[in-house]
């Protein structure tokens, strides 16, 4: 099974968790990068209203992969505009599996998982699992249990097919 982890991270927490997951799953990682800098104030407002933000071109064709993991922080109880742009761009999604890794300060992860699910399921993808990490646990390097459980769900979803 070939797994791609697509990650947006501003301060690095989401990237730390995404990279640790990539090691466990032997997955490829791609960074979603804003184009032309990013301001947390306007980014937070755009997130709140469900708007997109320009990103640099990342390989948005996932034809080589069987499973996509979206790794994203919670912004304004929503997804950052850059994550939303990436999700709207990806192609060759139909029939593929996806999972969601959410990083946050303290609240909004459930809503973020629901938003990502709705967008990806509309593109014909099949939801497998989600996991949530907290900023303070990432700072304390205490997220391995959550991540191990998440990685196992992703691996066993492939064995079932
Ligand atoms: C614009 C903005 C809005 C945020 N909104 C929320 C929120 O609604 N709920 C929450 O729990 N954390 C919120 N956070 C905190 C981030 O989710 C948290 O700091 C996370 O660790 C950031 O991940 P990163 O280091 O990969 O950028 C927000 C952060 C920013 C910059």
C-alpha cells in the first residue's frame, strides 16, 4: 500500500506528528505551502468563513497512492484556507481511502474531521480513521500512543481488501 501524508503546518506541530506517522507507515510526505506568505489574522478569518487560500503547487494528483492522510491544524473551528485549497485541488481520488490527522490547541477537531470527510467523500474517497493530537502533548512529545493506534487502523484497512 502506498500512502501519502499531505500536511499543512504553520508552527510545526502538525508537521512533527505527520513526520512521526510517516516513519511508522513508511509513507511519503508532502507539505502544503501558502503562496505569498501568510498572516494568522487573515488566515483565521478565511478559515472561519470556509474560504480557500493560495498555495504553491504541490503534486495534487494522487494517482500513485492508495491512501491519503490529511494532516491539518484546527483554525477557527475549521480547516485552514490552505488545507481547503489543497483538498479542492487533488485529483484521481475516486475509490481511494483517506484518513484525517488533526492537531489543535483544545477544541474543534470533531468539526474539522466532519468537514474533511464531507469534502473527500464528495470526491469518491472512503474514510478509514481519524486521530487528534493536542499542541501541549506535541510540545511534551507525548503523542506516540495516539499515533500508534492511528497507524494500526490505517494498516489494517488495507489488509481487509
Ligand atoms: C489562526 C489560528 C486559529 C486557530 N484556531 C483554533 C481553534 O479554533 N481551536 C483550537 O483548538 N486551536 C486553534 N488554533 C491553534 C492551533 O490549532 C494549534 O496551535 C496547532 O498546534 C497549530 O499547529 P501547527 O504548529 O502545525 O501550525 C488556531 C491557531 C491559529 C494560528
